[in-house]
C-alpha cells in the first residue's frame, strides 16, 4: 500500500508494534497489569486494562502524524539495509579485483605455483564431495564451513608470494658485501679522524657510519624475512595440501572444519611479517579475504 506520493507505507502490523513497544506505553501497561493482578479482582481489572490498551493502540495507529513518522523510520531502515548490501557488494568486488591484481603482478613461476595449489584444492574438494556425497554431508555444509578458512590460507599464501618477490627484488638491487665493506672503511676513517682531532670530519664520518649501519641492518633483516617467507610458503603449501587430502577420508566434517580454522587462525607471525612488508608490497595484513576457490582465476588474470 502506498500514499499519494507513491511512498510505501509501513503497514498496520508495524504501526501496532511501534505503538505497543513505545517505552511509556510499556511502563504504564505493565504497571496497570501488575496493579490489576494484586487488586483482588483480576477477573474484572485485567479486561479493563486490556480494553484501555486496545483503545490506545487503535487511537494512536490511526493518527496520520504517527503513521508518517513510522513510515519515515521504515524507509530509513530500508535505505540503510540497501546501503549496507551495496557496501558489502563493493567490498567483495574490490577484494576480487585485488586478488586479480596481485596475481597479475606476480612473476610467472610464482603465479603458476599459486594456481597449481588452488587447482589442487578445488580437485580435492570435488573428490571429497564424490566420495562423501551419497551418505555424508549431502547438504554441502562442510564445504561451506571449510571454504572461507581455505580462502584465508590461500590468500596468505598469495600475499607471501608477493612479499617474497618484492624482497628478492630489493636484495638484487642492494649489495650486502659492498655495504659491509663501506662500513668498515668508514670505521677506519673514523679512527684516523679521532687521532687527528678533526671534529668537523669526525661529525661527518659518524653520521655516515650511522647511515651505513642502518643500510646493513635493513639488508640483514630483508635476508631474514626472505628465509622466513620461503619456509612459510613451503609450510603453508604442505598444510593446505594435507587438509584438502584429509577431506577425502575424514569421517567428521565438523572436526575437519575446526582443524582448517585452527590453521588459519594460527598465522599471527606470518600476518605480522606481511604487515611489516606493507611498504614494499602495498598489501596489509588486514586485507579483506576474497573468494579464491570460486570462479575461473586463470581466465580473469589473462584478461
């Protein structure tokens, strides 16, 4: 039902609900009902209270101003719900595009490594569904429970590949041996300047040494991150393969889902490393996880 301006009205049920749940009505109605019960004549008093409540509801819900206020409230709620749905859709679309962008930025070897792992997950899920389909989990609920956690694991794996690529480029562009040699030479010059008592030269050399030490620390940290990421990539890849293979023989889908979720939640150190490398990868640890197991990623990446 719509008014003269074509705006949808909330309806009688919504009017009655809002009128009854009005805080002053609840207070008065509750107090009157309690008083009727303890009055000694509840058989007489309670019908009177009910009649008064009915009269109040009928009178208030028939007022145009009250109806207009509830109609406006309902429209605002509907707009808020629609805006929320649009925001969710945009977030999902943005996450999917981020996934495609990351894949497109990877060197072929790393991109193929990820796509092979994803393809294995999809294939293992198909086999598990075929094995279990006739007698277990016919609703597909276990698949739905595992997919978000597997998506998260694959998303971490993909971001690690991007981080590994960025660190390797950094290490190729910097010469650790040359940085160390330069630092040693500066330290020798510092000792010479101290012997000569040249304060101006000494201040300049001390500042240069601080810069060289910073470069050396950054280079060593990058090498440590590269080693950690390489180990994490192997570990996560093995975990994902093991979990998807377990889906074929595991008899309790809920237990398997718990294991997958536990592995996904135990990525604190990995997420911290990704966060530290955000400056060179452009990806933070709080990125929205896209749907990875669904769709044709190869086709989307090749566009």
